[in-house]
C-alpha cells in the first residue's frame, strides 16, 4: 500500500508540473520576445572582501541553459574567405572544396519557450540544425534569423518539457577586472567551464566581421574551437556575452588568453529585431569618418582624441541635410560621448531609421548642436535614404557609394574620399576586362560622382566615356565604350 501511495503521489506531481508548464507556455506565447527575454539590471556587489571558494551555486542555473549545436551544410570552400593564421572562429577549420560538413558550436537558451542565442557563423547556410541539452534531450532547431553584421543568430526549439534558460545581465555595467566564466563545448569534449576576468570592454576596430559592427567584451577566460555561441557569465551566474572569436599567435588555433564576446545589450537588441521583424534595420548618417591622432588633436585645438573626424559627406544624405561639413568632429550623439570613429558608426547603427538625433559637433574651435533624421543602412555600404535604389551601374556591373566598410573590404587608401565603388562584376559582363571589384570611380567625363544614379546619368550609351578611377593604390584615367 505504501508503494502504491508513493506512485499515486508521483503521478499527481507529474500532472501538476505538466499543467503548470503548459499554462506558462500559453501565457508566454502571448508576450513579445522583448517581454519574454528581459535584461536583469541589478548591479554586481563589488564590495565583498571575503574569500570565495566556489562559484558552483552561481553557475548551477545557467549551466543547463548552455547547449551544444550541431549543423549540417554543404560547403563549397572555393567561395570562402581565405584562412587568416592570426584569427580563428570557433568551430571552423580547414574544409575540402565541396562536401557535406558537420559543424559544432554552442548556444544559450534565453527563454522558457525555447529561443536560443548563438553565432551566425555556427549556423550559417545550415540545412539542418539540432540542439543537445545537458539532460540528454536532442531537439531539432529552426533558424529564426541571422545577422552577419554582428555575428548573432537566433534559433527556436519546441519541447513538451520545460527548458532551462539563462538570465541576461546588463553588459553595460561590467567593469574591467570583473570575474567571468566561459561555458561551452570546446573541441567537442563536452560542457566545460573556465574562469577569467573582463580584460577590456568596447573592443572595436578588429575588422573581423565583414561590413560588421564590433563592440566586444575581451576576456582571458579560456575559450577554444567549439565555444562559438556559448555563454560568458558574470559572478552572479547571469549571461553577459555570447562567445564569438579568439585571437591566436599564428602558430596554432588554440587559446592564448585573448577572447571576445558579443555583449548581451547588443545581442538582445539584435534578437528582438530578428524575432519581431525578421531583419535588423540600422541608422545611416552618410559621412566618411576617421579617428583623431595626436597631431590632428593639436592642429584642431581639441583637448583629446575622442570623437569622429568627418572626411566626406555624401550629397543629399541625412548628414548633408543636417549641415555637416568635411572637417567637423562629432563628439556626442544626444548625451552619449563618442569615443572614436568606430564608436560613432556603432552608435548610429544602433538607432532605428527615421529617428531624429541631436549631434554635438566641433567646428572652427567652437561647439554647436544639430538635429539629423537618420536614413537606413544596408549591408556592404548600400545606404537607403528612403525606398529602393538600383545598384546596377552597367550591364553585369554593380556599385555602391564609397563607405568605411567598402574602404576596409577593398583596402582603399585614406586619400580616397569620394566616388562609387564597384562591388560586383559578372564574368559575362562586356566590361569585365576593364572594370574590377574594388575599383573606385571618382569622376565621369570630368564630373565628380557620389551615387550610382549620378554615375548612370553620365554614362551615355553608344559613346566612349572617360573615367577617373582609383585602383590598387593608384589613380588613373581610362575610357570605356558604353553599350
């Protein structure tokens, strides 16, 4: 009778648990992703002076929320970016020219109904994705959305049983020296926790994400291949970042104590956009910018090197309409200080298109403020000020206005401050022998061009047209016959 009583009690508890989870899932299903996944902004207590002998209790909740991700994709490595010996994305390696690839990475469950944060490069082009939980469950995952410009991806899994999920911390509150933990599946050995500190924050300018937006947390917590998409965790067991890449010494692909993670504030913002809108819209100002060095600071009468120096203004862009000029230094967006040129780019991109922002600008040893309504930025420097724009310059030739991203991508010199960049050349284009990707067209028939539409107006069919171009470090004139 006692055994039977225990069995009945267990059945009742199981039924109650199932009903509770079903009710919770129903309630959460009615909420937006922003309501389901919120950031815990409670600050860390850094005043504690007692010796800490274990963090097992702090990590107990988040560890089950860190999952292994397996992806299947057919890769044609002839189209991949060449392998840089100084950098390794976790989970990537040498690949044959074409075959079915089984990829491995990590991810973090961030909601009770199965939303998962990971890296874009973990699931990019995957035909099948599965998620393995620490309790042994293996679930099929749907790729909800990806954002290559931040290397963030969002997955969704369905489960009849409850799912463990992580609490997100406010990554803006972290400080250099804070204790952190990296959790993931390095080298396929199984879930591993390593410990370190925040080595730096706001790392940008690493140029590791093509046309990307970088604002990394740097840590010396040991992370290796397979940790991509895993958790960077604070001392309270909250998620503060998504582990993304490491810097190596060029002789191996292993960890040397320099790892980078996407902060939760950025990852959360991208996730909300991907889930609710299916894509990420970013603000566009319409300027070329460069950092300030010591000589420029002295010459311009500035007190320090903070801010972004404007070296080009795209005609009819939001910046042009707001009155910005070459030589201006943008020092604030609303009340946020601009630390550097890349910081301005990140802050503008974080705003929604159509947003009106106040800029504080330094010009001729005086400060002034101006309001600007942001346009919409598209990948690879293609800016939309409203409506779609044709990128086709000629038959089989695509181009885009010169931008910092395109300068970086094609290694265009700083002396180039205007023009349009050829971004795509079809092999069967009648101009394929003369025009190449990365070439900058500054003038057509002696007139400066800044947009594709400007250039097309000057390309008269049936005539030979003189172009003034920049290619591989040199300026030269050339003529093409427009068909």
